C-alpha cells in the first residue's frame, strides 16, 4: 500500500518483551500508510535506550517486562525524552489499575488486549491501536513534574442571606484522550463542600472506568464512584459513566444506564449525558468539555446552551489533544475558556455568580 503524498508518516517504536507480539505489531501497524515502525525494543531498558536514540513520534509500551517494567520505562522516557506513549494493557482488574497509574505518569492513551486468545487477540486490536497511535501523534507531552498538593478552590463569601448555596443543580464533565490526568487535576481542585453533583463521561472501555473512579476517590476531597443503575445524583458526589454504557439522569435524580447505539463512535458519549442533563435541569446545568479527540460534546453543549445553561471549554495550551474543546468552541457554544488548572475555580465562580443573580432578582 503506497502512502498518500499528503499524509504524514508517524514514526513508531514498539516496546514489548514478547517476540511474537513484537513481530505482529511490526508487521501489521505499517499496513496503514500513515504509520512506520522505525524500531522495536525487547524490554523497558532497551525501550528507553531506543527512544533516546531513535526519537520516535509515538511509542507503544507493554507494562509487564523484565529489567525495567512499563511504569519504570515510562518515567524515564517522560523525564529524558518526552514522547507520546500508548500503553498496551490486559483486560484484568490488575491491568486496569496498572493502566491508570501509567496514565497518571504521563502516558497519553492505552489499548486493552484480552488475556486469553493469544495472537488472535493482538490482531483483534490492531485497528484500534492504529487509531490510538494517530491520536497520540497529535498529543502535547511535557517532562514530568513532581506531584504537588491539589490547589482547592477557596470558598468565597456568599451573598448575604444565601449561606453557601450553589444554584446550578448539576455539572457535566466530558473528556477523552488525556482525560484521566486532567480529571485528576480538576476533581482534586474542587472544594470539599462542593454543593452540586458532578457527572462524568470519560471515554474508556469496561473495567477501566471503575479503576479510574476508585483512584480519583482515593486522592481528592470529593466522593467519586462508577455509576450504577439507580445511583442518586447528589451534591458533593461525582459519578462516572461505566465503560460500554451511556449514562443519563432522569427526573427523579437517578442515573440510568443503557447500551443504546454509540454516538460519535463511542459509548459512553458525552452528548448523551449532556442531552439528558439539559432536559432535566435546564438552565441550572454547567457543561465542561476537556481534552480529547473528535466532536463528542458539541451537540450536548449546544443543548445545554439552548436550555439556558453554561459551557466551559479547556484551553488549547493545556489540552493533551485539542479536539473536543475546539469543536465546541468552533460551534459557538462556549461561555468560558479556561486552562486546566483553573477549570474548577471557573465552575465555582459560575455557581456563585448565579447565586448572586438569584439574590438580586
């Protein structure tokens, strides 16, 4: 297959300790004319050395490897030669936990391969891996920085007679590529007394959303959980749509899940959740669209605006992939554009601003 003259070549380094899997990836990935495999590595240490020498555009990185495992190799890569990395994970709870840790350490994305099925299982995710590589090639990556304590939003004085009311009834957050790291920043920045429920769609397959929700619950002031049918939409609680299910909120303030057809090629979809929130809460809805590929969130943001609600988009400079926020901004549905570290404060100010409007009405 010849490469179109206008298509960029994405130079990929494959890092995996399985000779068979390396062979499959090195043979199958370049069947897409936009991808070129420029080398492979047999373990994490070899991967770091090859990354420094070859300077690939994207690296695929296994987690379980000798000498340096995937996490250790990832840390060195992000410290010494920051490069977009797509992790290759297993569909197990341990694999999901390890993947969430890798995303926190700087990996851009991941694919999940079935534990059983041998080489057939690898062939089954080749198309997905090609798409992940293409998305990762547009990602902005930076050298890691030491973890710092979350910067909670200070609770500003409320208008007289209002106490600490939060007038909007729900905040809906949507994210995709780069979302796990970004959600960590945003959710740990909300004050502990956040007086509105938060509903989240992060594009992820089944199993991984639970691991992400559990991790976010451990590290921040908010209660975070993967949603279940009938979960209550409550103030101070963040509910995440489970992988493989659309999430909607009904007029009883409860979550409903469905496996209705995908939208924008994904399930869960941000659009589906935003549509239901706008229908139930109307002008008391705040939508937040963060880093990710594609257009999911644009239709939903338009419905929130049409219902009188407000929309915040992450700015280009802090997005790992500036796709979803760009689409919403280009459609004219954005009230505020904010860097990642200011999104929580922006939402709080919107909530308190609405309280002041209600007080003066």
